[in-house]
C-alpha cells in the first residue's frame, strides 16, 4: 500500500512549500523523478542522460512536410477539431487497431487525446472514487501512481517477479479486495523492459472479469518488442469489452514525443464519461498534432522499422556495457520498450541517494527506482532511447566513477 513518507523523499529538489490552501489532492502528488532529474541536471550542466525516455530520432520528414503543407493550404488547420478528434484520423486509428485484431468503432469508441498521458489521467479519474484501490504491478510507470492519487484512490503495489519482471498472477489475485476498482497495466513495460506472457495477461483479464474490475491498459510501447517476439494486447480480448480502457501513443512509435498526441479506446458508455473530462481539460488534442498523427498512420511505415532496429542495437549496447560492470549492477535483459532496471550492488544506499550521487559525481542522469513504486527501490532505471555515443559516454563515466570505489568512502 501507499507510503506517503517515501513519496515526499522523492522530491529531488528538496523544495519545501508553505502556501496555504493547496488541495490535499495536489499536495499528495509529486512531479515524477523522471522529469525532476533532468531539471536538476540542467542546473549542474555537462550531464549525459540515461534518464527520461525521449528517443533521439527526429520526427520523420514526411510527417513534418504534411503538417507544413496543411498549415499553408488548409485554413482549418489552426482551428479546434471536434472533441474526440478529426473524423479522418479516428477512422485511420480504427483501421490500424483493426489490423492488430482490435475492433473499434471510430465514431463511438475512439478519442484522440493529448498524448497517452491525458488518456490515462482521464481513464483513472473516470472510474476511481476516493478510497478505491487500484492494483499496480510494480515497479510501475511513475505517473500511474500520481494519476491514482489525483483521483484520491489508493495505489496497491503488487511486485513483479524479481528474476524476470513478469506478472505474479497469484499475488494479483490475492491483492483484490472489495475496494479494488481497477488494474493499471503497461505492456511492453516501462520501467523494466518486460514483455508480459500472454497466458499471464489472459489470467489477469480473468481476475478483472471475475471481480468486476476495470483494466486500464497502457499500450504506449505496443510496437516495440525485440528478438522477433509478439506483444499480446489485452484490447484484443472480446470478453474485456466494456471493462477495458486502452491508451495508445504516437510519441515513441513515430518519434513524436513533443507533438503530444495519442488516443484512447473504450466502449461508448465509458468513453462518453471520459469525454466530459476531455472537454473540461483540453477541448481537443492540438489540430496540428492530429494532422501529424494522420500523416504518420497514412505514410510509409519503414520509419517505425528503423526506430525498432536502432533501439535493438542500443539495447544490445547497454547490455554489453552493463556486463562490463558485474560488481556494480545486475539486470534483466529488456524484451520490450527501451528501459531497464539496473539493480545496484551497494547495500544501504537508497535509490534517490544513488541517483543523486551518480548525477553529481559522475554527471550521469538515471532515474531512482523508488520513483516507480516501492518495488523499484535499490534499482536505477536507465533509458536507452538516446544515441549510441550517449550510452557509451554515460558508461565511460560510470566506469571511471566506480573505479574510484565511491561507495567505500
Ligand atoms: C508507460 C508510459 N505511458 C505513457 C507515457 C506518456 O506517453 P505520451 O507521450 O503519449 O503522453 C509514457 C511516456 O514516456 C510512458 O512511458
């Protein structure tokens, strides 16, 4: 269960706030350490990042061109779209989902959002009441915790298996109580790089159905698995229709993190409720970004293949460099997404201390494992979304740092 003490310890900046009247809802949450560490690093200068998950690739040229053309030629490109998004884009999304075995009605079951992040926040706010428990297989994406807390829900962390970061289905079943409302699951998985086994995902769906839970399925990295594996999507299960809210993103697949565009798929009844929040929060996703998303779906897909190939090389590189530091780190080889949780071998050092020392002393940005829930403690999350030179430089610095035995001082 949630330990609020450990959350405040995660404010890396050490700031104290005195303004009276800030809501409990907001006081209880933190800016994720994923965003805080780069902010701290920017004040230090000269740091190299294995931190935030920003892939190094530029947005593909044909997407940028399509947007430039629309801005020049189409007077509507600077105006609001319909709340759920441009009809043509929703149809393209439905076709794309259909090709992956997910049947979605573009007019009733899809809404284009400001990244997957808006969709996730809206999903949680739509189904979670104050005091409702939400199961988070953990370590978990940091923002899922804040989203649950913002809805005044209670995160219930259920550890993934340590040896390979897979779902522990029995522990999830045992964590269900009469207050449990939802399970939030990300696959492929940030922060561990896991690709969960289909049998376990099916078992999790069964638990949700038996206990009338919602499944909030974060499919931000749906395109990104390695070594010829398949990624199983819970959204393909017809029995979950009406209980699943699935969120998707253009950010990583098309190198569009800054465009802030994604989408949500849910039954009409759920989506109608979510749309009320969407309208109050953002009216519609930015029109230029919707145009970019449309160009991404309609254009050639070899850019996705190139991103996958480059990230496979970076995955192999980061593993090779970690293998040269066996006294410092243990890790599970990532099978999806572009992160791994490195377990550092320095007992008695909490992950925030480790990350801050790594930042100040080696000038390398990593994210403290505790940001990803209590089961992330004693780990540091490394992203390999950055260029190969950046990964090499970060590990050169770490090798020099460890050579000075920093933890025996
Ligand atoms: C697991 C996960 N979910 C959601 C997001 C947010 O995605 P978007 O950029 O589409 O808002 C991220 C971004 O890093 C992520 O890693």
